[in-house]
């Protein structure tokens, strides 16, 4: 059996269950568009099978990343996670680097969760949409109440405990109208790592018609102004990490970006639903993209399956006109979940927005990349 040096598994221990009712939630939309939406809570036996498969697949000295997401993964309960990390430690026996990441709305966190995250070096991605006004538009409880104040308190609790945190901000049309306010509000929360995620349309949508829709014009303006703020901070040595911009700098350096969306390369991880069903991407946990069950197939078999091979072929560079675009090496056609269709021809609705942004930002991206290249050369010479 061939073994891997690195494996990323995105695990949904609570399936699509959530304790909030975020109006733009893409996974709730996916669950509604497949034959079986909620798959129940993941059993410990299923978790153990996933760990067994991962350890079989990755060679000694390699890396296994367990990334927990939802729905809301903390609904599986702290005992589930304690058992998961305990079993993984036992099965790994120190042979591989095992890393943990969780994406959470933070609503149900307690000091016990914070202690657990710190003890097992979890990286916590906390969903928080900038300002109270923006966050509470769509990130609400089942009763429609805003959640900003509570989630912010949970963030401070994690920070006080020493837990590593990123902030994830969904860019809706409302958010995109106020990029300066949003960016500064996130910086004020003292988390130096930010991710801006363009809000997706529902699967059955034929255009930006929802209250939260992000139009190409709004997205272009948001990217340009946010980049200007980020660049000014870089020049002034007040650096904040923005994942998309850092990925672009990496690509200007000829290096691999941190996300599949930036690289245009689908199929870089596997998604495991709570019942063991496996899919090639978080945005495609749908019946036509089902790869098999982890109980029945090895990681090698899933990665080499016809379904995965077919999925990998349809990357961004299959879009019309991409290969003649001057920005193709840092765009790669974008994430395929954002594509639309004109008849049988795929297109990217944010194509013009991204071109406008790249025209605006690329000379400064190259400036930052060159500064980084020089710094790396100097660091190597100093060793």
C-alpha cells in the first residue's frame, strides 16, 4: 500500500446540526439538497475508524491534520473530542505529526473547552463577522436574536486561556459596503489572523437575489479597499495576516498557497460526514459527489476513486478565457463552487471583480513578494 506524507481530513462530527440559524449558511443549504440531510452525531466507533484509516495512510514522519467543522462541531460534546484525541495519541504513538483545527461559531464554548483546546494545541477558527451591526444581521439564534456580544466574550475567554485563534468573516453585500469599518473592527479584537470568505449563493439560486448577496461590484470594492488598508499596515509595520492576500504573495513568489481555492486545485482533502460518508470537498457534500464510506474503503482507495479523479479534473483553468488572462497564475479560475453557467459554458461571476482587484493590487503584491524574497535570502545567509 502506498502511504502519504500529508493528509487532511475535514470531519463533521455533528453533521449539519447547529445551535444557530445563520441565514446564509451554505452547509444548511447543502443538507436540504441531498437525500439525507442530517446524518446524526458521530459515534466513537466511527471516530476510531477514521483515525485508524488516517494512521494507515500516512507514513512515519508525515503529518495528519484533523479539521473539525459543521454544522457546529462542538455539539458532538467535549467527551467526544477527548476520546478522539486520546485514541489518536494511542494509535499514532508519536510516529506522525498530528494537528487539530476546529471551526466553530463559539456559542457553546466554556472554560473547559478552552483548557482542552490549549492542552491539545487546537487552532480555533471562530466565525465573527466584524461589527455587532453586521454580525447580528445574519448570525442569529433560532429565535432570531443576535449573537455578537456572546461570541466576542467567548473569543476573549479563548485568548485569556492562550488558545490560538483565527477569525473568519463572511463577506456579504452588507459587509462589503463598509470594508474600512469591518477591517478595523476585526483588528480591534486582537486576533492577528483574519480570513474573509465571500458569501455563497444558495445551490438553486440563479443570481445574487438574497438579502445577503455579494455582487461582483461590491466584492471588487471590498477587496480593493481592504487591500489598501492591509498594505498601509504592512508599510507601517503594523502587520495583520489576511489569508487571501498572503496566498497571493506566496504565488508571486512561485510557492504553493495555503488553500485549494487559491490554487485552483480541487481534491486536496477528504470530507467525512458523521455516518462515515466521504466527499471530495466541503462545498460538494451532495449525492452526486459521494465517494464511498470510510468503513468500506481505505484512504488510498478514496483518493484514487473514479469520483475523486473526475472531481479533480474540473478545476478553475477549464473556464473560458482563463489561459489568456494576465492574472491566471495567481487566480487559477477561483473556487469552482462560485462558478455559474451560461448554457453549457461555465463562468466565474466574480471574474471582472477579481481582474479589477488584481489590476489595482498586483504591483504592490510584487513589492511585498520581493521584500519577502530578500528577507528569506538574508535569513538563509545569516544561518
